[in-house]
């Protein structure tokens, strides 16, 4: 329209110009010529003004029309489009205005559901890079504009449901293993074995059918199944009830049968998922069996543990121990020198197993070094250091972490004894310098573990790391290569400490090993001296015991003073002493350690699973002996955390009869 009017103006000018030219040539009278030109120019001016006015009127109409359209669009966007808008006060975080879509969500029965606290929550979530919130059954994705103090969001419930459905349809692979099958069937005849197989197959197949998964029996003690993740989540919700069912029915039949499972999902390939499932099963077995390990097939995923409500049953055989001894012999032969390191504030088991592995390295012609930090010692170890002055050859083996870092080479080997979590190393910096790592431990395996150890000999059924190391030595010793008296004494002391003088976690293998150490010259009177308490320590234990509080009729908690530091041995001996009293089946001792962390020493007589409690707090250990160390907290705060975990797990911390 604008172009047409401009053309008219130009056309009018051109026509009048032609007329004026004609008048100039055909009218000779100057007065008439001037008058004619004046009239024509006035007409031209009038015409131009008229067209300009029409053009201005057209522009105004266009502006009014555009404004009307914008108003309608804004009204539609604010009131009709399914996008919520919340404008809030930047200081008080109170909602100043909500569009109808947001108002419908956050106002129910005339009551405002939006609050300053809720708006602050959304702002905080946005700062953390999160953009999802839920209201009732709906899921919303939101964005916060802090400059405009506005929150916009849209409903993505359908999208979320489709995503969850896709996630739930992921393929999961599980492997089921029957614990103790060989041990149980050794004394059975064919008929009894047939009945046992029928019992196990019926229990497992009924459970599989309940969740509609595909399964196959691989052999007498292994099953394989494929399911969708949503099926696995249903199993997780029921906490894998099959474990309890099998245990109860087995107890009724007086057979020691339990199940272990490894389950994985979410791998990029089925091969990756299957391999992770096998690794998870191995972890469950290493942790003592009677449990399920579920873990996504990703490197940074953390495993979830179910079960583990019974104490570990001895599963290792002499064949396995001999095979491990041979494997370690091969690894030692390929290493230039050997560095042996225990956990921080090493106890007698860590010290004994370290000296035992040093002797094993000497058997294979390698120079061993035992890494100790002088500033991190307990009274028991201080007595060992004093006694070592009588054995200068053994004393020369001890070096500090800094010395070890200077001496090590690319072909050096690190042996971790009595622990497997890198964060518990005497020097984590030293641990990170080694590419070749061997682990010898008797604690249940946790989710923190070295990436690629050359060998991991973890037997949670063993009484101690000293017991495992002594068995390895037995298979390589002879008349020329054998333990000396002091090394034997340290190994025996390690066993005595962890078995509470052979009263817990003791098997026939433990006594066999102790007997072997005695034949090697282990001095029981020296063991008693090394493990004895001085008067100050005894009085300190008594002061802790005096603060005992009952949590349940057979469980007590002890808390040390906030302003006093206790060594780990004092806390452990306090828990052991409490456990020796009538009516106390479990004890938890909370103290501030010399490394400024707050530690819990947990002990039980076997009727209560203290390992389950400690794992919930980030620690670990055994069914009857566990611990955890926590940073940046007070003794009181740790006590509150412990009480909360105990009450949450009160129904599962007691062993099923």
C-alpha cells in the first residue's frame, strides 16, 4: 500500500510537470502563464499533502493492527500456552505473579502451594545445573532467569514417562550361584543329592517365574537369567526375598545352603553387561556369599548390596591356597623389589602379615621393604618396634613412605595387606605410584577397590590376613626356607588379635595355621606381652565403658569425649571388653582418633550383623568385626548418625535363625 501511494505522488508530479512545459510553449501571455503555473503548483502541493496524509493514516492503522496482534499473542502465550511463568521478589523470594498455567499447578482448593522456600529451592537447583521438579504426578522442566526474577517451566510428564519406560526396558543379566554346594554334597549319597537339586531348582525357578524372567540352569550350582531392568527393580524393592526363603528352608532341612547373585544392566553391549554381572557375583562371593550385588555396567557406577545377613562360611580350599601361593611366586619372580604396606594406624594383623609377606619375598630372592609411618602408630606396634631392636636384620626392612617413593622403580611391586581400599593406605600418594599391585585381605570387599590388581586374594571367611599369609608361606617353605621365631610370633599375634584369642571367626584352618606357627618357634608369652595393655590404657577403657548406653536390650553404644583423642586399639579393646559381658551381643565405640577423624569400632558375638551397620555409614569389615572413620563431624553427630542407621536396620541386623 505504501509503495502504491508513493507511485501516485511521483505520477502526479510528472503529469503536472508535463502540463507546465506545455503551458510554457503554448501560452505567450506571461500573466496567464504565471497564473496557470501557480494554480497547477497549488494543486500539486494539495495533492501531495493529501497522499502523505493518507500514507500516515495507513501507517497508524498498521501500528494499531500490529499492537492488537501482539496483545492477542501475548495474551495467548500467558494464558493459553502450556508454559508456567512465576515472577518472584529477588529478596524475599515471594511469588509476585503467576500466569494461569502456573496458578493451576500451585493453587489447590484456594490455597497457594508456592512458597518463598520452594522458590529458593528451584533457584538453588538451577545453580547446581538441575532443571527438573515434580508436583503431584507431573514432571516439569524449568529455567530460572535471575535477572528478570522469573521462573518458566513446562510439563514433560509424557516425555519423562517414555524415558522411564525406555530405561525400564534395558536388558539386565543375572548369575545365581549356590553357596557351599560342594561342601554340602560331599557327605551325601546320590539320592540325597537328587533331593537337594530338586529343592534348589524348585525354589529358584518359582522365584524366577514370579518376575517373569527367562532363566536357564547351567549346572548343579549355577543359574543364568535375562530380565528387564523394571523386573530387577521389583526384586530390589522386595530386597531379594529369595535369600531369606532359601536360608529358612535350608535351616529346616539342616543344610547350610545359601544363594549369591551378581546382576548388571545398562552396558553398551551385552558382553559388557554379562562381564559386569560375573564381576558382581565374584564380589558377592568374596564378601562371604548369601548376598546380591547389583551394579550398572559403567566404570563410575557404585554397587548396591543386598543380604549378607549371615557370617561368612569358609569357602577357600587348600587347592585354592596353593594356587594363590604359586601365582604370587610367579608375580614376585617378575618384580625387581617388593614394597609391603598395610592400612593407616596398622594393627598387629597388618604388621604380622607384612612381615610374613616380607619373608615370602625373601624366599623368592627379592628384597622386601615394609612401609610404616612413625607418626601413625598404636601401643602394640610401639612394643613391636622396641622388640625389633633385637633383630636388626628385620628392622632394616622398615622404611617411610618418602623413602619408598625415592627407592621404587617401574618394575617394583606393591603388596597391600589387611586392607583393599586405596584411601586407607598409610600413604595413598605412594600407592598411586605403583602399576603392579597385589592384595591380600580378609575383609569383605567394598565398592572402593584398585582398578587392575595383578592378584586379589580376598577371603572373608579367614580369621585374619596373618592366617592367609601363613598358609601362603607353608606352601613355599622347606628346611632351608622357613620363618624365624620373631616373624612367627608376629603372625600368631595378628591371628590372636583378630580372633579375640580364638573366640570368634575361628575355623579348623585357623588352628592348623596357629599350630604351624608354633612349630616355627612362635612365642605365646611374647604375643601376650605385645598385646597387653598398660595401666593408663586400662583406666581409659574403664572410663569409656562407664559411658555405655543401651540402644536395644543387647546392644550398647559408647562415646568418648569430644576434646580427647583415643588410639584405635583402645576403642577396639573397649568394644571387645563390653562384648565379654553377659547380655551384650553387640558394642559400638565412638571416639575421636589421633588422626582427627571420628571412628567407630563395632563388635558382635555373631548374633548381630555389625558389618551391615558400618557399611551403611561408609565403612566395612566382617559380620562380627567392623569399623568406619568419618571426617568433618563431631562425636555427637556420629552418634546420631549411628542411632539412625541402627533404627533403620533394626529388622535386618539380627541374624535369621
